[in-house]
């Protein structure tokens, strides 16, 4: 009897062990999803805390290939489960070419800003192009664009140490989202509101003229921002970028930021435009990335470590934690981006 009881206990333990092992194997196994992503989000996807949440809670590993937001729409999607561009324009273009995706959702937001150096900001302030409210600096886009169109030299606005004419570094608007959104911002400025099918044709020659004066354009928002920080005022007096880029840099590289803090100035166009980072699921596997990236803990990390404005309520977004001067607590002065049809006209004009 005792032997039978021991045998039964051993059998129960074996079965329990087998069930436990099966459960462990099932729940420890991760599924990989692959897709294209804009370079400005790589820091978030490489964040060890984010990767841990994806693995432990959603059993996902996110594999990515860096690509411009517009380029990824037409890129080879074989073996890809998602696209993660930086604007809804890319989603609209995708839908025009391929129809509705499996699912899509805005995951992150950040406004377009202009980065410059203190000497440039001071000179632009003297010219009435930049103004301040508290420690926040705004740029009058109409006046700034007038300087570019009129071939105003840097020395004409008091910056004799800089060579050439006033310009803004930007990524290629036909390939990369920050450049594309900057083109939309320019179009809105020239239209006196929001550019659309009724007013864009009149503005196209002027938009082309402005971009023809900007010189060589990068294809990556992350690359141009890195060059701006490394190469100094002589090489990159001003660039268009995302607000999140400087916030992330300041958090991740506090020692470097301490050295740069007194020189780098963030200017908010008045009004600016939102860059809405939309996740496009190409298949059922890709849809799993949406729920995972919208996880409250990941959204919190996206703001606190990477500077993306997310679903976290505004009162919990303490901009002071980044030690970056002049960051708006809440971005209110925003105009909508032109629709996809209008942006396609701009892209076609700039491609010629």
C-alpha cells in the first residue's frame, strides 16, 4: 500500500512537472515580428526596459530595418509584418497604393521643431524672426522663409563668422518624414493656414525655389540630428527635426548634453505640425505589435526616456525632467498637415 502511494505521488509529480515545463516553454517562447522603422525610433526599440516588457508580457521580439517613412511604403515588404513610419501621410500613401492595411494605430507623437545654436538664435531674435515667451522660443516661419528666398547672407544678419546664405538643413522630403513634414509646414506657411488642393498649385514654384536653396539633403532624421550636434554651427547652423530627438539625447547622454546645453536652442515654428508615428500592421502577426507598443509602461518609457508625447496625460509629462531649456509643457500652436494628395503634389514637384 505504501509503495503504491509513493508511486502515485511520483506519478503526480512527473505529470505536474511535465505540465509545468510545457507551460513554461509555451510562455517563454517569443515570436519575432519584422518591419521597417524610422531611425528616430531605434532608441526606443533598443531600450532594454522596453524589450523586457515586449518579451515577458507579450512574448514578442521586434526586429527592424531602418528606412525613410516614404521609402518604406514602396520598399520590398517580403517577410515584413509591419511598417512604422513617422507620419499619417505615409499611411495615406500606403492605402492609396495597397488598400487598407490589416490594422493601423498612432503610437507616438512629437512636434516638428528647428534646432539652432545660441549665436544664430540671438541674431534671429535681433531681426525679429525669433521671439520668446518665458524660456520657450518661437520662430516666425514667414520671415525666416523670406530670408531664404531673398538669398539673405548670414553676415547680413550679424553672423559674419558663417559662410553663405541663410538656410535650414533638412532631410530629403521625397524620402524621409522630417523633411516631408517640413515641406508641409512650408506649404502651410505660404498658404497662410493649411495647404490644400485649392491653394497648393500657386505655392509649388515657391516651395521648389526654397528647397533648391537648401543644398544637399540627408535621407535620415537621426543622421542629420547627429551631424548637427557633432559638426557645430559652421556646418549646420539650423536643421529641422523632431522635439523628441533632443529630449532623448539629453536623457541618454547627460555628460555630452552638459557640454552642449548652453549652445543648442530649440525653436518652435508658430504654428508647428505634429509628427504622428503610426504603426501599420501588414499581417495578423504584425497586429500584435500595436497592443504591445501601446502598453502603458512602454508609453511611459517612450516619454520619460525618449521624449515622445504619448497617451500619457499631459499633467504627468514633466518637461523639466529632461534638463532641456525651452520645452513646451503642452504644444497648442499646431496646424494640420496637408492631406496626402496635396503632399504628393509637393513630392512630385520636388522630385523634378
